């Protein structure tokens, strides 16, 4: 199955810091992640998913793990 899109409620969590408050937004990997066309990647690999089974892991997460492995 295709991965589910993460939903946002629009409400802030009082006791949890947002990711953009924790990481350095000027870091090279953060800027690279903003320039990649993630929707295009999802459309290209969509035919490879099965209609049955559990939902897949998001492609952005898998690509991030592969980058960390090689760095």
C-alpha cells in the first residue's frame, strides 16, 4: 500500500517543541530537503506499491536514512 500522508491539525502542542525550533534551518541537508521535489518522487514510485498489505514507509524517510548511512 502507498504511504499515508501525514495530517496536521493546525493546533500547537504546548509541551512539545516544533522541529523547526530544534534544528538549524541553514544547514545544507535542510536546504537540500526543501529543494527536492518529493511529490514527483512519490508519483514515480507509486506503481511499485501493492494494493494489499500494510502502508509503506514514506519515501522521504527512506531517502533520509540512505543519506545518513552514506554520510
